[in-house]
C-alpha cells in the first residue's frame, strides 16, 4: 500500500449495492480498486471493512488503511449518482478525519467497472436514458460496429466525430440501422455562389435575324457565363475553353456561335459529346429548335458498324455526334464540307484512359481537316473551336494547350448539401427508397416535386434498385434501346417518375432536372470514381429554375470493394472524394495509345502526321510509335497498309489487332472471335 499511497492523485467513492466502490487514480490511470463498508459509532460513521480487489479477488485490509489512503489523496470525489443519504454518510465519515470531498457527475458504467469516469455537460454522451463518458460511448459504438462488419479508420473517425458532436449514441446507432437523421448525415454544404456579371441583352447580339428572333422569344438576357463568353470574343470567332458548373448555361455558348455561323453560310456546326445517350438528346434538342431552318443530322458510334446513311447526312448544317462517330468519319475520309464551329462538350474526357487519347487525337485531326480545307477551298474561313466542361483542375494550362481563351465562371446557382451514411448493399436500396420518397413528397418554392438520380456501378444493379423503389422510377443505361431511353427522359421531364437509376450514362450531362443525387456506389464498373467524375455527377443535384437547393447522399459500404483489384475500401474513397482536389486534365500516352493515334494521324494526314502529333495535349513519342508501325507493318513509309487502315477504321488497339489476326490465322469462327474479345475485355 505504501507505493500506492504515494501515487494517489484522486480518490473516488461511488455507491454500490451494499457498500461503496473505492478507486484511486494517478495521471488518469487506476492504481487501486477496492470496497468500503461503513459502520455506525458514537462519533458517527467510520470505516468498518476495507478490501482491495486485485486479480479479481478481494484482499481484506485494516480499515485504518483506507483512512491513510484518503489522507494521501490529492483530492476526494464522490459520485453525484450516490443517493443523498449515503452521500451524507460518506461526507460525515470523511469530516471525522478532517477530510473534504466534492460531489461530481460520473459515468455509472465506469463506476460499476471500478473506473473513475467524470463527465461534464460538454463531454457526456446520452445512451439508453442515461449519461455516459466518451470512453464508454466509444466502446459501445465499437461493439455496434462489430455487428455491421469491418469499418476502416475513415468510417470510424467520421462516426466518432458525429458521436462527440451530437452527444447522443442512440442517434448514431439509429443511423447505423438505416435511420435518416439529416443533422447527422450532413457532411457539409456547398454554398450558392453568384458572381456579379452584367448580363448581355439578347436584342443587342449581332446574330442572324432568324436566330436573334428565336433567342428573344426564349429569354431577354444571357446568363452570366454566356455574357462573359460573348464579351470575350465568342461571336468574333475566338476559340474558347468554357469551365462552369452544371446548369449554368454552357451549351448555349456553343449553340450561339455555331447556329449563327451555320445560318450565315459560314460553315456547319459539329456538336460533339462522349456518349450516345447524350448525342441523342442534343440531336432532338437541335431538331426541335432549329429543324425548320437548318438540316440537323446525327453521327454516333453505331454508325461505324451499320452506316446506311439514313440518319447521318455529312452535308447537314448541324451534325451532333459522339467523339468516335465523327472520328470515324475522318478516319474513313468522309468529306464533312465546310465546318464553321466545333463544340467539344465534356472536354475533361481528355484525362480518361482509353477515351482520352482518342479525343486528343480527334481534336488534332479536326484542326488538320480545317487547315487542309482552307488550303484547298477558296473562301472557307476556318473553324472555331469551343470546349465545354463543368470540372477542370488545371483550366489555365488546358486553355493554353488548346490555344483557346479561358472563360471560367465559378457560380453555383443553388446550394448543395452533401450527406454521408453507412450501409451494406442490401440496406442501401432501402435507404435510397426512403430518400427518394421523402424528396418526391416535397415541392420547391417553384412548384416542382423533388426528383432523384441514383448512380450505381452496373446495369444489373440499376434494375435491382429501381424495382425496390416504391414510387415510380426507371433504370436508365446504355443497354436500353433508344425508344426506351427517350420514354424515360420524357417521363422524368413530366415529373411522372420519382427517380432514374443509372450508370455513367448520365454523368456526362443528359438533362434530367434532379434535385437529389444518390450514390449507391462510388465506383463505376470496377474503378473508383475520380474527384472530377464525382464532382461532375453530384453537380446534377439542384437546378435554379426548379429547385431551392440540391441534396447529395453517399451511401457508403464500410470496408466495401467491387473487385479484388481495388486497393482502397468504399469508406476510405468517400472521404477522399469529399475532401479531394480536382484532378488535372491531361492526356497520358503509353505505347499502345501512341501507336493508335499516330496510325490514325497517318491515315488522315499522311506525311503531316508528325505535325498532328506535335500539337496534341499529351506528349506522344512519335519516333518510337512510327518505328512500331513499320515493325508491325501497319504502315509503309507514310502510307497505311490495308491492315493498318482496317485497324484504324475499327478503333483497334495493337494488342486487339494481333489477337484478331492470330484467331483468323487459326480459322476461329468470327462469332467466337467476338465472344473471346468481349471475355478478354471483361477480364481486363
């Protein structure tokens, strides 16, 4: 006891069933635990029995040893939870030895376990109608989490933050069981931000009379980003990179200059997008608005396989196309006529793996097409390029590489709340159902019901979730035929659907005016989302003409992965995305990409291919790529061989070409070759 006496800083007394728990602490750690019984004497209550508990066993000591312990303590504390009668007995006993004690609020669980756990109004945690200390609350939370599976440090850290901020463990447990507590799930809010830009009036624009009349019938003033673009030379033919949030009016910028030049006979408009679904929607929009004045056509990737000419007219005034659709036209030598304006929507696609280098090459080939036509067609004035994106991490650098004027507008028309909650795949659908119902049952001040886009990582999951939503909803992905997708778009626009459940098809901007975005998964396929992709997708929540605010919910599976190649878990990815910095947009070339784009440039430009390579965004190792093209007999000098031309026509990477060649030489059935290619892609 002598060593323990010297180490006592706090002596804590707490009422037990028939005696009192005694805990002696030093530097926050327990150095002694015991039991004390009082006896009544003529002088008042005095120590009757004193036992020290060690290794789970009671060791009787003399009552005087308790008195020595109390006198050695720096301070004595009595639990407030001790009954008034027993507190008076303890105080009277201590007073008999001229010792003073202070009553403090303590954690009952700590006291029962022989620990001293003081709590204050700031540190107390509510649980099961009592207040407990943070340590006990954290242990209870860990026990609850163990029922849910593995949680990484990121998820545990977030839940501990919420526990301490709310001071209510019951609310955290309810959250883990699928409860929707917006004050707990809310991670942050991206504030509305409106830059003060003096608007340009549509009547003041120097436009073709037909376009001027049409625009004035739609609105009197341009939106801020549109006004900035016009003031910086849009209608003078300046190339521009326009970076502005979703729903700020970027599309009209390309439309303004492209339609104007087409009506004035200064060349057609090519409006290029990454996805067929988006091309179909833009094509319908342009036909509805300008079909009575201009010939509007469409060129999508499927045209590469079945080009019957019924839909695509290369002589049209307006051609809406996918990147691959227009690139195929260039690779196969189609004459697109005088191109006055090229609009590249979603230009941040330049950073994507397979599609990025193809877009980089396409831009270079389109510029070459324009330059070559200027040399060979007198009176043709060249092409204006307008690049559009909502999310670019390095806009100044990209604008310089594209040789375009940067128009950057950081307006967020409505605020966006960002929420995080944790659930497994089964619970996610149930939570999504509650969120969709709550949103659809709410109307904005503009009179519109709240509608939801649910993003998930597979077509199968789209249908699975949609079936589990009790309000009318629909899956929407590239596997649906055109009529079905158009029906879904129309139903959503008419507010007949509470939600659409989709894969990446909507991330690029198909126009669904949703107030809420739910991430059922933070992966697309078997790849985690990038910060840029995540920002693009959450930007779909909240439209200024429809909604007062947007809401974004991340439904995060603790320790969840979608493929064994993933090196992080979904809860780790969630907080990386929420806190992350936008990635730079740049194109990176490996050998296969360099060979593919160099071959395409040779097919289009012959000996001038190096010039096309040199002005691409990414650094293309031209000398090495040409060496491989010669070695593999894809080119003969600066002329493509029939093999090289076929590879380019079908957008084949070198390894795919060799795979097909090997199969043909072995006499493999063509259908089997296609099946093997699909299986090969899935495995990769």
